[in-house]
C-alpha cells in the first residue's frame, strides 16, 4: 500500500527505530511512547484492521514476537501489556494492523 505509513517503514522509505525483523514481521519503537518501554509489532503484509485478519498464525507470531522482545529487554517478569486497537472507537489511527507492547511502569485498568 503506497499510502500506508507502516508499509513505508517496511520499505525503508521512512526511518524507524527497529528492534527485530524477519520475513513476516517488523518490531520498532513507538515514536509517541506511552511507557518507558513501548514498541509496535506489525506484519510485513498490509492488513488494514483486526477485522480483516484471517491468518491466526500471523497474529500468533505478532504476539510471540512481542513477548520475546519483552524478555530480551528485561521487563517481562515485571509485567507488560499487549493491545491492538481496531477502528475509530478502538483508538486506531494507523490502518495497518499493529500490536502495541507497553511496559516499564505500573499500567492502570481499565484503559481510557
Ligand atoms: P494506533 O493509535 O493504535 O493506531 O497506534 C498507532 C501508533 O503508531 C501510535 O502509538 C503512534 O505513536 C505510532 N506511530 C505513528 N507514526 C510512527 C512512526 N513514524 N514511527 C513509530 N511509531 C509511529
Ligand atoms: Zn500498510
């Protein structure tokens, strides 16, 4: 998708602070971090919203990539949150699915 921000990051047209990359997924630090640790994991395939997902393995890989990174960065035992926002009322602003991983501080519940 030529007009998709995250596709441009995947293509290298927009810089990102990358953490991990393989054939299927890319992880990079969120530019507007909401916690001491806040990174995104995205599929390399363009999928606009969670409603468009039909690949359970891919979503599983997004999650496992996040947990592996949380372990490597050393905050998995303290705890963290993974979340995917879907459409307007879910708070989605970039329409290429992404899993947020936040940690490094006490997170409140419910989210706003
Ligand atoms: P959402 O609101 O769930 O769609 O999340 C989109 C996230 O993308 C936000 O947390 C933004 O801070 C983040 N974001 C937007 N542009 C960039 C960028 N160029 N590099 C890294 N993160 C970004
Ligand atoms: Zn995209």
